[in-house]
C-alpha cells in the first residue's frame, strides 16, 4: 500500500518503532512525536501510516488460520514454523508466526491511540476530525479483532509494558465498542464534509462507512449477537467495496510469500472438494496448473488470486455480508430468509474483481432444517472467503455441522511476551 505523502512511514515509525512498541527515537534527526501530531499534515500522515501498517500485516493475519485449517499447505522451501502449524501438534511459542499477529496488532493500536489523542486538539473541521477518529477506531478494532481470532487471551491496552491479558471475549467486546464509536463519529457528518479527509487521509478505494458496518456485522456474528449482526449487515451497501492496494514498489504480502519466497500454496483439496461448476474455485486457485507436492507431502496448486504482485486484498467481501445475514437469520429461527441469502451467494456470478459461484439455487427440501442450513453456510464461507483469515474462527463456530476441525485451538502467547510481561503466565 503506497503512502500518499512522503512522511507517512516516517510518522508511523516515530510512533511505533520496533517490535517492543517503544516510543524511543532511533534517529535523532527524526521529528518528535509532538511535532508529528501538532499539525494537520503530520496527523494525516500518521493516519495513512496506520492504514499501511494494517495492510502490510495481512499475511501475518491470514497465515496461521490458513495453515491450521484446510486452506494452505507448505512448499518444500517453507519455514519450519509454517510446516509445524500445517502438520499439527504442539506450537512453539518462539515461532515468528506466533508473535507476528500479536505485535502487528499493537503497532496499529499505538498509532490509532496517538491519532485519537491528537485529533481533537488541532481545531480541525468536523469532517477532518471525525474522519481521523473514526478511521483510527476502525483500524484499531480490525487489528484487535484479528488478534482475538488467534489467541485465547490477549491485552486490550498495549500502552504500557506488562498489560494484563484478558479472555478473548473481552477483546471482542472492545472491538465492538470501538466500531460503534467509529460509526458514531460519522453520525451527523455528511459525505461532502468528509471529502477532504477521504482525499488526503484515506488510502484509495476504501469506503469508511461501509467497512465499519461490515466489521460490526462480522464481530456481532462471532459473538453470537445475531440480531445486531443482521442490523449491521443490512446497512452495508453491497455495491461498494473496500480494498487494500499494493502499487509498485510495494507488493501484495501473500503474493510475496507464495511466489517470491515459495513458502505456501493452496491445498488441492480446495478444488477437489468443491461443488462441480463453482466458479469461485478458479478465482482463488490456478486450476489449470499441474499439482505439485509440498512438505509435508500433500498436493498443492498455485494461487490465482494473489498471483499478481499488485493484487488487492479486500477488507471484506460482499459475499461475507450475505452469509452473515444467512447465519444470523438461521440462528434467529428465520429459516426461509436464511435460504434466500444462501441462494443469493450461490447464484451470484463473478463480477469484476469479486468471486462468484454461479451455482443453481437450492430448494427448501435440500435445506430442510437449521443444521443443513448451517452446514451449507459453512461450505459457502469456505469458498467465498478463501484466504481471508476467517476460516479458523468459522470452524470454531461451524465446525460441528461442517465436519471439520482445525489442527490447533489457538496460538500460544508469544515467547517474547512471556519473558517481558510479569502479568502473563505461560
């Protein structure tokens, strides 16, 4: 994700340098934190840097969920840590794949906290101030939500060393609180008032309002607040999308890991277990390629999506929103409405840069009860949301009806946190 201004990475680096999240300056000629946050250009640069931090961490957030489920395998050159996750068994807390989501999350959170603290002090126009605070809350929530899908316990507040770890249910509650606050920030602010912020403070092709509602729908569903999930999902404009972009000289992190490093690739079983004619399969995976053997030995195929170095990554997909509606309706006992949403996903054709199954609709006789509907939702989520970092959480919620289980329940607390945090028992 290319920065729009030359000081973006510098501003983010000042506030989040190093994995220890310290604010100690490494460069004596760099601007101080106070200088970065004392003017509009500086705080906009920091906001863009925060967005870039999250976009650059996408591989970190999707890697473990793909390896411990039925999405990715490891190539012969793969890291031992990735091979261990794919093979199952005890996960070494010293692995980078274990610590990556943890520290990426709190780098984003630290940047967000700095934006939230500074924005109200600058006397900005409402559209600029609310755009900044809403975006900061959204990205902090997205990062914390991704972390809560990896760890059973984690800190909510990383502003100080030794932050206590709380159950992930509390982290999800904080995610929802942040998202509702982000939505409230934009209430009473018109799109016209947000124009300057969108042009200067948001990365391209990112719908702020829509993404907040899509994330609310996602996390309300994860926390079994089904009516709230449905309400949020119904607000999402399915014709608008949000993406993270990687123009040169940047590179999509999944592309770099799969085609540059040659570490991972999709499992061929993703193809062989699909419903015949499902057009999402060739959207995600290169089905024309010859399968090859990975290590541990299993047949793999190359990615199709993410095969280009500049391929985008979607913040959410419209099909996810439809499937949130389907699951919320089903769990609320509204089975006909759930079937309708399932069939909207099944019959949706590929469009532009979005997946589409282009499959026939199912009848009520084929989806007669709650279990059959939930099993179909689990199947549709597998093919609609491949490599989006959601499969692990999906199997926690839908594994029983889908007949699938992950190879690990959660990642362990990272070893560096165990060493440095006296409030952590590892």
